[in-house]
C-alpha cells in the first residue's frame, strides 16, 4: 500500500505515526514545504530567540528513520490528479498513491488594504519560514505593527517584545483576545502587555498604507485617520485553508476541503485533516483528525466526532487562562462569575448544562469542566457551589453501550 501525506503539521505527523502502527509494511511518504518539522504554537519562541529551528520539533529526532517514512522536505504539491491517483510536486516529481491525506494546513490571510499584499515588509505567521523572515527583518526594525490581537498576534508581540522591539497592536474588536476571553479576562492581559511597553489600538482597523520606493510600508493608516509609523507589519487577522493545487476531480472546496464523518473527500481514497478542512483550528483536534483519517485509510471505519468545543490555554507574563466551549452568552443563558485578586472564573449555563467556562489564574481543576462540556452533562439538581464541583459528584454508567457521566442523585 502506498500512502502519501501532504503536510508535516499536527494532523500530518499524527497520521504518519498512526499509519505505521496499523500497517507495518506499507510505504509512507510525507511531503512538506518547510524543511523542519515544527510546532506553529511555538513560533513565538523562535522570534524571541528562545529556541532555534530544531528545538521547535514536536516529534522524535529520528521519527522518519525509526518509522521507515520517506520525507520529502522543502517541496510543495502543485497539482493533484485523483483519476490517475498522482500528486505532482513543484519540482516536477510525480508521486503515486493508493491512499492520500491532504493535511496542508492554512495560510495567513492578508487583507486587501492599501499595499499590504505587495509590500516586502508585511508578513503572516503560520510557518517557520514566516518566522525566519520576520526574525531577519526584525533585527533592523524598531517599530513593529501587528494587526490582530488573537493568540497568534499576541504570541508574536510577546516574542518580539522580549527582544526589545516596540510593538503596536491594532484590533477591530473592543478588546484583545476577542475569540478566547471575555472583557474581564482579556483586560488582565492587556494590563500586562501595556506595562511591558505594548500600545493597543482597540476598535480600530487598517484603512490604508504609505509605501516607499523600496516597497516597504512606512505607515499604517487607521480608519480614524491616525497614522502608525512602522518598519514592518505582521498580520494575524485570520487564515485561509491551504488548498492551492488540491482541486482534483471529486474534491469539493468551500472555505476548506469538504469531508464526511470519516474525513473522506469526494474523491476515492483521498482524505483530509487539520486546518485545511476548516473543521477546527486547535492543535489537539487537528491531531485527532489526523489519527482518525489514518485509521480509515488503513481500512477501519472510525467516525470523527468533534463534540469537543473550542479550547485554548493562554499564558502570558505568568498569568494562565483556559477557556473551553462558548465565550459569548445567549438570551436565556445563566452566567455565573467569581473574581478575586488572583483568580477569575466564569461559567455559562444553558438549559442546565455548561456551555462554556473561563478559568484564569488557578486552572488546576479544569478536567471536570472539560468533561461536563464535552459530554453535555446536566447539572440540574446539584445544590453545591458550582465552582466546587468535582468528579465525586458524578458517576459513570453503561447506557446502551455508551459511557456517560450522570449526576449523583
């Protein structure tokens, strides 16, 4: 059996390891544009100089040799022929496959604002090659503007500030981390970033740019007319699935490659996993998708059940937060919050079940909340303080062959 995997990120590498466990003799080829296997979650540590390229690796150094996997590094799949079952790389090499996994991830989205898309000092941050280019230019840059204050934007800011750079962050929402935290939780991080020298422009967005004769933007013009001087710009305002060249017959692309419950595309023997599907943007889910797709490529029939809502863990300046599930409440929800000088907790209850939770400061008992949200367990009838819930308040039973958590009556 010839297995080909496009992408060496969370989904692709997990799939490669899973296939080798399930099929000891099959041929496995992994193709990656980057020449280093790396965790994109750690790219900010490269920007700060804390880690080098090899220290970003999230698998064993001898992973490919030990698992007898051919790794084609520094090459990109340029065309897919699902009829002939071939992948044509950008160097002209043709790979034949029996089973193919597309795990090419996503690319930074650069908005069509002013000269952002053509300037030579504008970068996204999705790959090691992005971080390498940023770090090289940052050596001579003093004023850096970051568009977007989500995790990627703040990770970049944090890494660059550790090298002494002046960072300005533009965010169209009225708070930082708008997807991950509510205003109270986000405010704590904003205070810490500002104390370290960052400047935020909230409720603002880029409207235009000024570019010099060297094709470098010297000012970002905000929608209120204010001009931000800059030596370089990082854009962390969204991503698009990396689907270039993946439009083979039978493959449907709509904001990502469309897959069924088994992570199969519409083309025979072609699967997709990770950010390229648009299913989830977090590392654990990408790995789970890679594992599920790999098992199905090896002949299993495993459904991918992503009942796990969005989960993020945040750690800046020693303050740790974890958010699971929904952050925004809806009409009819019950919101319970508790705050002291060291901790902040907020829970959204919807129809007697936990829809989302934010834990900031002490997150040591996060496991119970993950189970409640993942399994949608009703907590109706429990009279104790909701923030004191523990696993002793629930018990596991077999019900129609499924393991469930039930409240103790």
